[in-house]
DNA sequence: GTCTATAGTTGGATAGAC
DNA sequence: GTCTATCCAACTATAGAC
C-alpha cells in the first residue's frame, strides 16, 4: 500500500468497503463519494473513471498478496511451505477482509477491464501453491494434477477464511489454520496403502 | 428444473448465460430480452422484477444442488461419503457451469433480496459435507473444526471445478475428482504419528 | 401472451466557480 | 484540489395496442 494524500486514501477505503457489501457493479460513484466524505467531482479529479479506480484497488491488493505469498514460501519446501502459504493467505484475508470478498466475487469474471491483471495475479498466486505441492508430491506434476491441487488448497483457504470472518469471527486464527490443514492431513481418509492417481 | 413455457425457459436461460459473463448487477433486462429473442415487455409479464427473476433462478439451482448432494450421500458414510459428495458437486458444476459461476460470485454478498434463501442453501449444502466429515473424524466435531473443514472441502471443489471448466476443459472429469481427493488424501503431508488439533 | 413505445430514475462523467 | 450543478446515456419498469 503506497502512501498517498488523505482524499485519495479515503476514496479507496470507501470504495472497497462498499464493494465488499454490494459488489463492484453494485457500487456507485455517488455512494463512494458520500462515504468518503468528499464531492463526486473529487473522485474524478483523483481517478480517471470508475474502472480505473477499481483496477488500481484490485491491482494493488493482488500484488501485495502475491508478494506476501512469495516471501512466506522462501526458505521452506514441501508440506512446511504449504503450511506457511495457508497461514499467510489466511492472515492476508483476515487483515483485508473487504478486499478478499471483492476479489473472491470477481475472480471468475471474464468481462472486466482489468482481466489481464486479474488473470496474471491468479496465475502467480496459484504458482506458489503449485510449487510447494510438487515438492511435497513430485508425481502430481507428471499427471497434471498439481495445478488443480493448487486451486483446491487456495479455494479451501479462501472459502474457510471468509466463512470464519463473516460468520464465526470470535474464533482464533490459529484454530482456523489448524482446521484447514487438518483437512489436507489425510486424517479424513482411511489409513490405506498407496492410492493410484 | 420445473417444466415451463418456452418463453419463460428462454428468458431464464438467457439470464443465467449473461449473468455468468457479467454478474447479476451487470446484467440488464434489455440484454436478457435480446438474447432470449423476446421483447422486454414479455420479461415483465413472466417475472415481477429483475430481482424476482434472479431470486427464482438461484433458488431453483441451489435447491437442485442441495437435493443432489443429499441423495448422493445417502447410503454412504465417512470418507466414502466425502468422495461421492465431491464427485456430485463437481458433476453439478460441470452440468451447470454458468449457474455455478453466478453462485460463486454471489455467495458472500450480504445485500441481496434473496440473501435468506442463499444463506439457507449454503448452510444445507455445507451440512452434507460436515456430516460426512464428522463420520470420518469424530473429534472434528468436538473442537468445532468440522464446519470449517466442510467449507474447505466445498471451496476446494468449487475453485478447482471452475478452474477446470474455464481454463482446462479438455481434461476428463475423473481426473479432476482424483486431483481434488488426492489433496485431501494426506499424501501432501509427511507420514507422521498422530497430529494434534 | 407478446409486442412497441415511453415514463421515471439512476449513474457515470464533466464544466466551471472558488 | 475540492465543490456545486448539470449533462446525457443507460436502466428498470409500465401502459396500452394487437
């Protein structure tokens, strides 16, 4: 998050809050101006258009998340890397729940002006998970399963994280991390010999 | 899916297709009328409002999915139940990808006219997964982890399923099911003695 | 039951004063 | 750099002919 003038910051904060409630398309510039406590003209002095406003907002948030995941994975590998990636992703969602909601609602849209940015972000974020998965289970790479497994781990963390923050917020974060990792631990599956892909 | 007149069906089909591309808020009644091949007046003869149109559409789809999950789980338990639930959910997403995209983009919105319906659906669908998880790992119930684990399994299947259908559609469905279940199999985690919650 | 035409409102964006 | 006032396009919804 780059430092910026109070007005610009207030506009961005208002925009993400409202978009978390109503989605981006459901957010009007009038509402943003009102919640930010500025006139609508100031929105267009600071941002070229509604699309540009949200493009910047999502781009900034996605870049920060990708960077956090990359930094977290550094120096670890395999299952340990999966543990820190899940922890870091969940922490990012908790620290910026509104942004996480907006991204979650937007991630599979293909009609956005910023779809290239969004696509690249998703690719980079999933690549961190995929790398860790391949380290933990090399044969997943050969069968092409690793990419799908990365989506699975990411999706599990995102949905459990939002479920937690929106409906069960008193629960300590450590318990949520533990529950997600427990899902991947194999304790749901019967203790069995090798399983085919 | 209830049988209905050609016009009503055409309107619903057009609405879900466009909403999958642009989201519900981004879908206009003019666009729906045009794609359905009817005049806009016919939309309002068949549905009271845009909200009622989508409320019915999502309600119908969510009810069908919940029913499919309930039926699939019947007669199984534990890990076997998780396997059929994941398979059934993935099959439903594949059979109705447009609807799945719309639901995925809408599931964490709190401002919708149909939020009660949506909330109840999510609760019922997750309950099927939670039941299976508690059968497979009874201690998850005591710690309160089971609900979060149900969200994890659901989220993993949803995200991997959409990733598959939108970006890797030639892959056979059986491989996708296998990759998701492999994520939960424990083969990512180190072979270890008992793990604390 | 479906159409055309239009009413009424909202929302993105801009002009110009301060 | 921020405000007020306004333009204009797009949208939901309705009226009334057929």
